[in-house]
């Protein structure tokens, strides 16, 4: 709901399954680049470098859980 509210004020590109409104660039959507875990770190950096900031939200609420996004 936070992102939906934010989208009423600014344009938000959502590449993920939730609120998906933007397709990956063709050269990154190839099966060569997308594995079962998504894009490689190199390709995520290439994609995200086009933006001033990125938002990442977790879909879990478990005690002592630490996301890999913290270390990215």
C-alpha cells in the first residue's frame, strides 16, 4: 500500500511481481541473464544505476531475519 500511495505522487518503475509496471530491458530479460534467483548482481547494478534511488521491500516478517539486500 505504501508504493501504491507513492505512485500517486511520482512515477515508480516496478520490475518485480508486486505492482509490476515495467519490463526489464530486452538484453537483460534474456534467459542468459535471468536465473531462478533473478538477475546477477552485475546486471542489477547496471539496471539500478539508471535511477537516483531504489526501494526494496521484504515479503517476510520473521524474528532474526536479515536480508541480503542489506549487504548489496
